[in-house]
C-alpha cells in the first residue's frame, strides 16, 4: 500500500485529452463535468473523428466561450485510440496529461491527489483513478494479472471501497493521469484499434522504460463502458482475440495461455513469443480459481 500524503504546494497545470467519436450527448456531459469538477489549472485538447456534423459546431461555440480549448477534427476515421493520443500529445504543453474518454464524467477534485503523487515522485509515470459504473459500483481499481489473465481489481465492489493508493501492473486509460515524458510516442500498429488490450499494453511499455504505475483511490470517475465504439460484431470478436494473442506473445505469456487453453485458435503462427520481462512475474497472482470464477471477477479487456 502506498501512503497518500496531504497536498503540498501548488499543482502543475494539466492538459486533458478527450477523444470524441459521435455521441455528442456523452461528450457534453463529459465536458460539463470537467469544467465543474476540475480544481487544478487545465487545458482541454479534443481530438475528433465524428461524422455527426454537430460535434465540431459544439466545440466551435465552446472555444469562443472558454479560452482553454484546442479542437482537432479529422474527416478520416482514426484507426486506434493510440492514434488519437499521439495527435493530442503533439499539442500538450504541460508535463502532465490526462486521458479522459468522452464516456467519462469526472467527480469533484478527481485530479488533485493523482497530480500531487506525480509531482512528488519523479519515477511515477501513470496514475489510474477509481473507475465506477453508472450505478456507483467499482468498474476498475487498477489492473492485475491472475495467471495470464488481466483482471480489473475490485470490479463490482461498492464505490466507497478501495480508496487508498498502491503500485499496480496497469490501469485503465479511460481516465488516467500521466507524465508526458513517460508516454513518449505510442504504438499505433500492433493492435486492432478500439478492440481491447492496447491500454494495458501501453502501461507495460511505460513500465519497461523504468517508470512506475499506480492506482489512486482518492479520485473517482463514472464510466459508461464501450459507449461510442461498436465492437460486438463477429469481426470485432475475432480481432479482439487477435489482440489478445499479440499481447500474450509480446509479453511472454502465450505459452502459459496455450497450456490452459489448448483448443484456442492461433491466428499468427509465424509471430514468435517474446521472453517475459523479469519484473512482470512480480505482478502476476497465482490463485486457485476456475474459469467461471475468473469471469465473475472481471476480465480487464
């Protein structure tokens, strides 16, 4: 458990990245909550590939009303979340940046403690916040590994639980605050976009560069999962499975996965498994859980 200290000194400004893809009503709720509940000085950076014709008009008006808005629109659809982030990162001026999906509404002072943690620890790369379902139960309080399976910690627990801070393997990028220096340029080519596994991979890449990742339960947000991208098609399911295979091979978990699931399809037989980094084993839990129990505890992808 990481001790969270009281705030000391002024907070650095924060750049907030909000990717948008239609569903303007979600975007408006997201933006309104940011303006109502963000205490630190901040700038809004929106990267948009909407086709509704309304989102650009909304941000044109917001830009006139507020002086902290940067809006980037593309008529061509982006291929992945990391492409959104890389475009936005080119416009970031602060050393600290938050990713906030437009399916998120932030709670009061959501960013304060996480920003303080980043300022106080120059080895800290990413801080994930407590993601709540709309009913107030926990969706994710950080991500761990049960054997080879990424799992959301605390999924389904009452929202008042898990309010401390701790080092963890990964966090959801639906809402996280990070050090720009630690992120660098994100990989846009390994995974099928918007179909899972890339945010966990991003955290592991940051860890592999020597940065730490932690969960902070003293900042909360509400999340409407998978609200803006349709991924329940058969093609989407297959591509999610392909993402899973590439994640396991990239981080040395494929052999262990295949041992437990020998009948699973291998889509990329020519792609070889990489050796697992030594630090990864320290984050893998080895509980005696059957497959049904693992599903109950919540797959993080």
